[in-house]
C-alpha cells in the first residue's frame, strides 16, 4: 500500500518570516526517505477548505502586520479549524500561529488580534523581546524525555488555561512568558511553540512524532516509523543545545553593543 | 554644524587631536601586525577618546556628505559613485570595505582628516548599516541619503523589518530641506519614504528584457505598505522589486527619475541603457548580475543629484571589478575560486542565479559562522532556494562554526549526506575543497561576512589575492 499524508500549509506565503518553511521541508523529506508520500495544499487569504480533510496543518509565524492580515482573515476559517483540532488532526503552530489558535494577542499598542479560541491560551505583549537560543525538555509519554532546540524571537507572553499542557519545560531561554518555566502548548494533537530555527529540521524526533500522528489520523492506527540513520540533524541539534545552554540567562543572543548606545 | 568651529575651545581641540592621532596609530599598528585592514579599530579608539570626533571633523569640511544604506548593494553602489566622482576630478573619502557600523564610519573621518580635523575632499561617502543609519545621520548631517532596498536581513539583530524601515523613515524626515533622498522606486517600502523627503529622486528598472511575473518565495514586501493588501506586479525584477500596484488603495510605482530601459546580462559583465535627467546613457558594466544593474541605477541617480559630470560615467562603470568577496574571481594555483559573500536569502539567491548561468557542475564550499556581524539565527538559510542547484552539486564542503547547520540545510535541499564533508575550520575546509577540485575547474565559495573575510585572508597569505585594504 502506498501511504501518504495530507498537509495543509496555512498562509504559506503570508506567514513565512523566519525560514519556517523548513518545517515543511523536514516533514516532506523524512516522509519521502521512508516511502511515505506527502500531498501539500497551500491555503491563503480568502480560502476556506475543510480543515478536517488534512492529516497535518502547519500554521507559522509572522510580523505584526502579517499577523493582522491573518487575524482578520481567520473568521470564516475558524469553525472548520476548530473541528479539525477536535478530530485530532495534527497541528504545528509557531509564534503568531500559536497566538492566533488561542483567544487573543494583545500587542503593546493598538487593538488586540482575535484568535479562534481552539486552545485555552491568551497572549499579551511584554516589555522585552526574547531573542535567543532556546532549549526545552519534553515528556510527551511517561519516561521518554527529549530535548527540543530552536531560536525564539517574540515579545508576546502566553498564558495557558487548565485544559492545555505545556510543550515542554524551559532549560534555557524565555519560553511562554519568562515566568512559569514552560514553553509552548499541547492540546489533543496540537503542538504550539515559539521556536523558530526552524523547529523541525534540528529536532528530527519531533518531526517524526508529527508524521506518526498524521499517519494515525489518516489510517486510524498507530504505526512505527522506519528508523533513519542519525546524521547532520542530530549534530546540529547537539550544537544548538550547547549554544542555548551557554547563553542561558540572557534575553538576547547579542547583548547591547557599544556602537548602538 | 557650522558653529562648531568657532565654539571649539583649546581643550576640545586638544581632545580631538589626541583622538585622531590615537585612532591613526591604531590603524597603522593593526596593518603592521597584519591584524586586518584596520577598518573599524581607528574609529573605535578615536570615539573612546572623543565621542564627538565624527561630528567635529564633519563640521570642519565643506565636502558633500552622502550616506548610502539599505539591505543589499551598499558597498558596490559606493564604489560606483566614487568611481564616477573620481572620473569627474573630485576627491573622494569613503569607507570602502563593508565596515559600516558607527566605528567603521568614524574610521573614515580618522583616516581622512589631518590632526587638526581638517579633510581635503569634495565628497564624503559613508556606507552605513541600515540599523545604524539613525545614529550616523544625526552625526553626519548628510546632504544625501541613498537607500538601495530593504530586505529581511538578520532579524535577530534588528528585530523586525518594519522597525528598521521606521528608523530610516525618521532619518529621512529629519533631513534639512536642501538634502536629497535617492530611493529605489521599485521597492514598495523604500519608495514610500519619498513622502518624508522634501527633495527626492527615484531609480529603478523599466524594461521587458529581464524579470518575471511573480515574486520569488523569499520576497519580503509583497503587501501594500499603506493598506496591507496583496500587491499586483506588472513585472518583478528581484524579490519584491518591480513595477507594483495595489489593487485596493491604488498605491503604485511612481515615475522613475533614473530608469534602466535596457539590460544585456553576461557572465562577466552587463550592458546597461538608462534614461536619466542627463539624457540617455549607455555603458558596459564590469560586474555581472541584475542586482548590479540596480546598484548602477542608484549610483547614476546620486551622481546626477550631486551634479557630477555625466561624461565620466561609462568609463567609470566599465572599469569596475567585483569587490571584496562579491562574486570575486581568484586564481588559486591552477584552480579557480569564485568567492561570494552571501548574507541573506536574496543575496544568496541572486548569487545562485548567477552561478547557474555558468556551465558545468557546481563544487561548493559553504560556510556560516555565528558572530556579532553575522548574527546568531540562521533560520534564513531555509528561505534560500537551494533546491535548483542541489542536483548539480557533485560534492561540497560545509564549514564555519555553523557547519552542521549548513550541511543539514543542503541535505534537506536534496544533496545526499555522503556528498557533504563537514569541516568547521576554514583553512582545512578550503584545502579539502581545493584538493577535490580538478585542475582548471571552479570552486564556488558561498559564505557570510566573517567566514568570507577569513577565507580571503587565508588566500591573501598564499599570495592568490591582494589584501582588501590595498584596493
């Protein structure tokens, strides 16, 4: 049987600020190397597909102006997106995508951006921007701890309600709000994070986890993935983990430099 | 600024002299010790001693002061403008080596002035980093600001594109009425700064000979700067640069003061025809690539606004050769190296397109390092369109402190891992790459600023290329 997964890439051109399309490349390659096909549908402004027809949805980040466009466009998409979340479609949401899946994002100036409320989280702009390497420890299943590494670049502070768990515990970096020691959110098969980098290429175990969830959505059963040889992904992961631990405690990777005083 | 000369007392003058002499000494010492070109050290030392050194020297000169800024093409545009001015018999003082933060800009003053802070020059040309432009413009009080373009560049250093744009807009608004803004009319955001200037001149392309109908993936400003609606393009030349129009609010490209109406792209150079206030100009530009056509249009527009004679332009433009690490051909024994400084998706893509015009397989040395200049976040590598070149890469070497990340990016673009050698050290990486390059063939080096500089330094010590401060 030819297996394949259906990926919906939400606002693929609108929200593509920091190389986040690398997440799609990682999913495609790691599927392809195992003989799993990927059908990718790009979803733009004014388009209202049935989101429950996808096995995996990507919803990436953008700057405030792009986020404003997305927020104003989400209304007619919201019901179908919430239905997809409730039917266990896998979702990876990054930065603005994360914030817009929640109740709202309140920027430091101007009116707030309304989210679709698929997750019980809300976000408010904070005084400092977290711009640094970040490392997180995840425990999706009891006893299986794994690290996630990336680069965060956000001033939003996100707070979770009780139905939503964190993606992981912050080892180094700001994470959700710099206060509660958590980063990101998990609700059903929705995985939210502030991590760019992009997040998936350097965290192959997380990429594979999403592919497994997408396969389960499509075929209704849990399947083990054929293991791939460890390569530059694992080494890049280790390098990023060391960088994050080294810059622990700093808000920005590049501290204020004298010529900008 | 004219009052500073009278206002400066003996202590202020002594401090200036000490700052200038110490800065000059630091530059000489750095060169003598072969520490590098001394392109930012003199300015840094002088500013420590006298924070007003740049303001004081600027206040004592009658030269026209020009700031060139923007994401891409600053260095080349400055070289072009300097060549045109020199051809017109003007004395030019400039920072020529891509050292464009405030220390590098101050180095221009330190190197160009005598110990009393006087400078013999008709034109002071400052290449300024787009995030430093507000601070630099306040000290320089320029007669002209030229903005080449604005692309997403090192997001982790500057926050977001729009905040850089905001700082530029404020700098242009703060210009005196007599100053001129030279703006890229094909860049929807840069062109919008014309509204903040009392005098401006737009440059751009107006030709069907090059360009496409749809922006490439990495394009930055494809939405209207006024109403955020998606822009329509009659023609896209590079990224988001082109003949744009907003179907919602009507914001559109304005008539161009300097328009490129003919382009003939070659491997080593480019035939260019321009319509300008001088009349029609034709020349053979000694640099390849469409991005250099934009740089040429920018330089001609600035020359025109400065009142430089047009007669020298064709000879000046044809005499140009690639700058430090800008698709710079270097003979490495019986192998050829093409050294390319790439710093963001657009410059990477532009370089790849030029490389793809050349026949044959593409042996590549790709290097990235995390430094203050090159940033910490290399996510932008995923916005580079490597997929087209990947099947043409027989083998490659990934190098720099980010070697693993570079290797991973090329792997996911389709270069299988057994064709990628990871060698973080730049010298051994260069040796390994050259050893695998057959005699007579070309090694393409694609690297960000710091590794480009270091690789070039290695090739300087081997006598393959002259140190860049001598050029």
